[in-house]
C-alpha cells in the first residue's frame, strides 16, 4: 500500500471507499501512522491549555463584573449561564464523537455551544486521551463502507450460463 500525504492510495479508477479525514489527524487514524501518537499528545495538551487560558479569561470577565458593581443577581446569572452552557457543550461534543449530530439541531445550538466553549475543549481533551476525537465513529463508518464495497465488487466464480438447471 503506497501513501501520498497520509492518504492510502487506491488504484487508478478504483471506487474503493476512502477514509474521511479528522481535524488535526487527517487520515492517520486509519493505521495509527505518520505521527498519530504525537498528534494525540498535541491535541490533548493543546485542548487542555486552551481550556485553562479560557477559564482565565472568564475569570477576568467575572472580575470585571465585580468591579462594575452591577449587582449580585447579574453576576450569579452570568456564572450559571457559562456553567450550564459549558455542561451542555461538553455533552453535545462528547456525543458527536460517537454519532453524527443532526444538522438542524447543530445549527440551533450554535450560539449555546459558542458560549460553552470550555466544555467542548474539555470533551476534546478527555476523548483525545483514549483516541483521536471521532475516530471510533469514522472507523465504524469506514469499515461498513469497505464491507459494502467488497460485497458489491466480489466476482462470482464460474460462468452462470453453464449452471445446471434442476428439473
């Protein structure tokens, strides 16, 4: 099997299924080659570091609310909003690693997921400790497509016109 840019090469004119690339991993998740382990470490460290910096920025925002003296109700409301949004974003991101999200629901949750970005970053961190985020979903889909392709392209043995007829 030859490779070009991390993608398994297929013979010219072949209709064999090709693996779908993952963000930050390309198609290295298929055979765990071309720096897959290093990429997983980088994604883990990067997502955790980004989540930590994001929490620091949120802390500055909280301190800004405290300094502006707008009242405890608004401050509590903002903290609860970020906490709930982060929890929902975490759950949504975690679920998207095992099943394809509904595009309509994804569009309606876009604002909420943007507010809860810390939850998405943490979901990315925890999933990258065990696999490339979304790898199991893509692997299942790729294996299914490969099996269906094999079934469609398997040639019959013998000439069907010479088949004995029972009678």
